[in-house]
C-alpha cells in the first residue's frame, strides 16, 4: 500500500466545552474543555491512524501553541513532520449551549507567514513527499500564502508522481475551480462551497451532481466528492456518478466530520478500493464523527458498524 502524507498549512489547537446557556452580557461559566489537535490535514491523519492506516502529518507550526499541537499529536501516535515558522499557531473554540444543544464555533487564526517562509514550506513539502505517495492537502491556507499555493503544492507532488487529494476553502478553492492548472486526483468540497462558487443555492442532489460533473469535465479534478448535508455525499469519477446515503445518527457535533470523510476515503483508495467503495467508507466515518461530542473523532468500531448502512446509488 502506498504511503499517505497529509499537509496542514493552517493547523490549530481545538478547544471544546459547554455552558448552561449562551447569551450576550453575563460571564459564562464553562465546563472543563476537551483539547484536541486540529486543522484539516491534522484531523485527516488522526482519522487514518484510527482506521489502522500508515500516515505522516506535515504541519506548519510556530510558538508555544504549535508545541502543544505537536504534543497532542504525539499522544495519539500520529507521526509528524514539523515545518517551523516564526508566527504563533492558531486555535479554535467550540461552545455548546447545554440547554438548546446548539454549538457556537470560533476560529482564532495564527500569525501570517512571510514570503521567505512560504518558499521554505514549499521546499520542505517537495523534500518530504515520497514517490507514488497519496498526499492530502486539507484545511485552510495560512495567512500570507498566495491563493495559488495549493497549485504550487500540486506541482511539487506531481514531480514525485504522487496522487493529490485537496479539501480547502475560500479564495484558494475558488482559484482551483476557476483556473485549474492540471486535474487534481480528488477534490472534496461542501455543498455550501459549491453554492459560493456558482452564487446560488443547490437545492437537489441532481444539481449537486451536475455541477460536480462540470468540475470533472473542465479538468478541475478526476474525482469530485461533494457533501449534501445530512443526506450524504455525491461523487463524480470520470463518467460515473454516485450518491451515498448517510446513515441516520444522533448529531452531537459536526466538527471534524468532513476531515473524517477525507481520511477514510483516502485510506480506502490507498488500499486499492474502487472510488465508490472509498466514498462509502468516508460517509460512514463522517456519520460516526457527528455522533461524538465536541472535537472528538469517530471510533473504528462505530465506523465499521455504520458502513453497511451507507447505501450507494448509481446515478
């Protein structure tokens, strides 16, 4: 099985807690927080380890918060490749209103990276990627990096004949969609991200599939996976189209669900599964994650139990 490398350009230390009621004005007393390593690629790597896969997590870190992130990853036995920068790593806070069950999420960004550090990061990525490796670039792009940085990573990975899976957002995602340099192996995005790209709501699975198919036809990616809320996820792989129905589970926290999907999907592909089977694994891992509290990820046994309930439909 090929090795897997995840890349996190904007990691964070994730805090999750709860309070009796969230309201403006009074001081809110919270419970003891749960603290986890976070950021797209970090969570993807954590998911792959939980599924029994072999992975390395490349993380751009700085300051005491970066040190804490690495300590948390070591506690979960996630092998890391650290790329040090001068600025402090960011963190996030999720507070659940115990009365209503609503979750309030706050992201506090790390400091910007310099132009010199940007080149150091890219060079370090190139030197870390192994030949024929699966590489996952997941999460936000750090402040100070250009919008086309994912495509710079793509060029570095292609020189190693690697397979690149991208799950990013905001301006870098829009740049990938509007100005593709070469097809990614896999692009994963949420329905809300597609809606921003087309500037209109996608009300049906058919609309979601149609736009995902356009991305494949335009050469943005060979495989496009797009979430459709609690209903499940669509996949367009070449001329094949699928919809995987998500199992019904109690929703406690959506944090990390998309990353769990990417981790399980990537590991399944690396093990040689066909894309639609990899999609089922991803949907099962995402469903298992939303039924956990705060920033916790799924358990392997829960994912395996939900897998048969992920009904695949060829469209």
